[in-house]
C-alpha cells in the first residue's frame, strides 16, 4: 500500500526572487495551484505524493540554487 507524502516548503525573501522561483518551478516540481503567496515576501509550495527523500533533496537544491539571493528561510 502506498503512503501519501505531502511536503510543504515555506520560502521567505525578496519578492522578485520568489517570483522567479515560482515561475521556474511551476509544473516542474510544483503545480501553480499548489503555490500560495502568504504575503509579498512569503511563498508556500505544497508538493504531494512523492517520497520524502526526493523532497528533502528538492529543498536542499532550492537552498543551494538560491543561497545568495536573500532567501531567508526554507522550512521542510
């Protein structure tokens, strides 16, 4: 039996950087309808039905890709 996995990423930082992430990740790793803006500087991405390890690596990749872009926090 498969176990559903839901991972939520909360990213905070400059709005232009978060918009870039949202555009680049749309349909690639997260459907646009699963991205929610909490405010101008907080983007929440919900990923469903993967395995926890792959989503952990996704979070690590976001941290690495945007480490110098002012992303203040990435919660996994």
